[in-house]
C-alpha cells in the first residue's frame, strides 16, 4: 500500500477542488501578471517600424555574358542570396552615410533592421526600427535605395570588366597581326558587350516605398493580455505546487488508505455553545450527538466479531478530540442499555474529570497506590430522562431520576505526576482492568496519544482492541504514516478510526505538534 497519496484524485473535479482551495494564489497572480506587464510597458522607450519592398529580376547577367546557355538557378535560392547581400556591411555603411546621425554605425543599423522574403519569392522587404517614426520611414526607403545602387554598381562593373578583358585581347591580336576566327569571335563578343553595357537595365527596383511607421513598442494591450495569461499559468502552477507540498489530510479516503483501517464514524467538533459539555448529556437530540450513536452501533458490530470487551481509544497526537469522543461514546453505550466503565489512563493531560465535573475525586492513581478502593474511586454517572441533566453519585447514593437501563461508571486519573506514569506498566494495571471487566459489559480506556509517548503502547498489551481518533486537517501525512507503523507493531488490533472534522479552532504549538487551547472547565458537580 502506498505511504503517501496525492491531495486530490487526478480527475477534473479534483483539479477544480485544488483551484478552489488555492483560489487566492491564482487570483493574486492573475492580478499581478497584467499589473507588472503594464508597468514594464509604460517604462519602455517607444519604437516605430517601417518597411520598404524591392522587386528582384531573376534574369542573371551572367547568362547574357556567356557564349553558351547557362542552366538557370533556383529562384528561391537567388532571392536568399540577394537577401544576404542586402545584409552585407558595405550596404549598411552606404545607408549610414546617406542618413547622417540616425544610427552611429553599420552594426547599429543591422541590429535594428532585417531583410525578409516572406512577402513573395522575388520580393525583398527592408524593415527598420527606430525611436522616431519619420526616421524609421526615411531609413527603410534609403536602405532599399542603397541596396539597388550597390546591386547596380556590382552588375555594371562585371560587364565592364568583361568588356575590358575582350578589348585587351583584341588589341594584343592586332599588335601581333592575327586575324583568324578567334579574332572574329572576339570582335562579335566586343560588340555584344558594348550593346549590353549601353542597354544595361537594373535587375531590381523599389516597388513599395515606406509611407508610415507602425508603433511596435510598447504594445500595452498585447502585453497586458500576455500578462493575464502568464499570471494565470503562474497562479495555477503555484496552486498545484502548494497543494503538492501541503501535507495536510483532505478527505476520509486519504486517512483510510494511509492507515489501512475502516471508518467507523465521523463527527464534527462540539458546537461552541456547549463549551466543555458533552452533547450526549446536554444535547442528546442534536446532530452532533447522533453521530456518536452511529459510532456506537458500528463499534459494537466490529468489536463483537473479535469478542473485544475492553477498548482503548487513542490518537496520533494530543488535541484531536480523543477524550470528548470516548466520553460521548461511553454515554451513548450507557443510553443503549450497556454497563460501561470509562477509565482515564492519560496521566499527562487527564480530561475526563473536567468533562464529567468530577474534579477532586480519588482516581486511578489512588487505587493503584492503595490509597482508596476501586469501588470508592468509581463515580456512577446517571442520565435523567426528564431533561438529560447530569447527576453524579458516589457509593450507594440514590439521588437520580429514572435511568435508561444501562450504567456508566467513570474512573478519573486522580492526582498525576511524572513518576506516576510508570504505574502504567505495573502488573496492578492488568489486575485492575480484569476487575473492571467483571463489573461491566464494556471497558473504555482513554489513553494518551500513541506517537509522542509510549504510555499508550504499554496499555495496548492489557486491552482487547484499539479505536483511533483522527482529526481531519489537523494531523499530517507523516504522522499518519508513523501511526500506522506503530499500530502494526502494537499488541492490540485496531478496529477502525473515528474522523473528527475540524470547526476551525485556534491552535498553538506544543512539543513539536499542535494542540488546541485548553477548554474551560464546567462548574463542579456535587458528588454524593
């Protein structure tokens, strides 16, 4: 079984629940993204872009100058070559000299311009970016014009060089007095080159002059839209990363799979109006009390299968509602007609005396040390039928109205100190539990948390089964993993777990774990 789960199942509904839980992270990034984009855009220097188009003639001068036909080149390759010529440094230097101080040097011009062939196979587009719109227009047109001049000079010079070579050879042949067929062919080529030089036409022309410049920087609307999209992506990424790193438990399915135990019941924390009162005593018809009736039925079903008579209730750490859960469960079993004995074995932070108003009575430690008898230490809790008011009585007292047929006796922890905690491993504890078994149908043991201290593990050797209390969104995965390991090596089998849903109480740090603030005690109930 895996020891660590994802926070939500990998489904669309799971993703939506993650986004809903982390909505403020998404909203903050969604607002911050466009705000940053707007601030950056407003601080950018405006830039404008203008473009001019030059149409190329794909007829090569070389074909005319050769005496034999030449295979034509690929037009796309010719255009790419001409684009590279346009990006040559000599062309850029001519533009810089012609435009004055628009750019300090040819490198700056080449960095702020480009020559593309995207508008057509035989069309070159000269695009220049500048802070001034008028300068961008002038530079784009001048770039195209200087390229035409450079190309024309290059092509004319090639014909002139070819004509010069032919003239030189003809002069040499005249000097030697040669008048053969070669001389006749050179004369024909001389006339052809002279005609070509006279009729030379440009192989490119400026067909689209730049008339206006477009603002390309900053594009505020585009940047804000991109900021919204980027903020949304960052927000979602932050939400899912946060969810992955968050080790809190989100659902009962996670608890069930991490512990490998069945869910026996679930309840919310007691309503604030009850304070430290038990809902099974003071609000038995409330939904909160009904959850413990459901827990009682489930617990009796599973405990009957293994014949468990003594059940210890524990939790991973302190503050998960262990004592209030076992107290309400004990009252629910007593109302169902069972004889129940509830023992407080938490000698570190005992709570049952406050929950039942039994402060000051002798308890477990008094019995173990021989200061009092078990009969004198047991306090009988009787639940009145009329108004469900709580009455506590001592030995033999008859001050109580009609009960529900069951009985509930509570053995509080009594005076506690660090030295007395060693009594939990004494043989007298086993004898005490055996004696309680004879007096009751069920013995419920309120034990300390099982992870921080070893008291609960020692007690587990004297009981028949365990019931685990888990407070949702209070414990972490690592604690549940440790709890499962501890339960697997324990002496008593765990029956299942009770899930306590948090009502958002304030929490404070305690010994590396979290513990709720101590509840206020009820007014002491007189014990007769």
